[in-house]
């Protein structure tokens, strides 16, 4: 003899399901909020390592301009590995621009 689920039991099951879903969404929101705010305002600080630009030379070869702190590095990337092609302080170009503007004035 099968017994049908009563209206009270059905409502209690649906209420429990809604409660679990609300708790899951709340936990995800809190987790995301903690990730964004646990850095203590460091989000505004620029990352020390960044890919500034990439040029694709072929299907498996490219040249990448990387910024590492105050240095810029040009790297060749191929299936055999990575090779540093050039490196300079990224402030050299800015210094030259300031000097040129000073001479023009």
C-alpha cells in the first residue's frame, strides 16, 4: 500500500529546498566579497608582473612584451621554450620623453 505525500510534508520539503538554495547563494556571495575585500585595498595596486603586448608570428611562435616591476622584457616564445630577447628599464622611455619636452620648452 502506497501512501501519498501529504500537503504538509510537500510544503516542508519545498521549504527546505528553498532554504538550502538561499544558504548556498549567501555563502557564494560572502566568499566572493571576502576575496575582493580581504586584500586590504591592494586591488588598486598594479601587479608586479604583466603581459603588456603579444605579437603572433606564426601558428606556434610569438613575441611577448612583459613588465616585471620597473623592467620590461621582450621574450620569444616557441614550442622549444622561451628566450629573453631584450630587457630595459621601462622608465628609460619616460625619462627620454620628459627630457625632450624640457628641451622643446
